[in-house]
C-alpha cells in the first residue's frame, strides 16, 4: 500500500528539487566559508547549506551530491518519498 501511495502521489517539492541549481553560495550565509547549497529541505521546498541545517532539524532534508558532473541524491534517501523499485 505504501508503494502504491508513492506512485500515485507526486511530492509538491519534486519539481523544485529537479530544477534548482545546487552548489551555489547560500544567500543567507554569504560571509561564511563552506556555504555551498548541497541540501534540499522538502518542508520548505528550497535548497540550503549546512549552516542552515539547525533551522531545519525537524524537517526532512535530502543531501545532494556530485557524481560524474551530475547532481544526485542517494537512492536510500529518495525512496522514502518516491517509488524507486524500477531504478537500477
């Protein structure tokens, strides 16, 4: 039943996750080092940096990584939200 709900429901934040540019400087933490936006908050529907995380501790966040010049998330992280049974 959980998988059928995942298939039937597209999360409202999915389009933003797919379209936003990651690894840019965080506008809220420009003055700090290591401020690249490599996290995505599914509750706030926005990219964040690790300095932003304390404000999102109760939110579900996804870490975005670089792999062969692509932005990716780990399968085990995204499968909580989407049916990934056909992903190899």
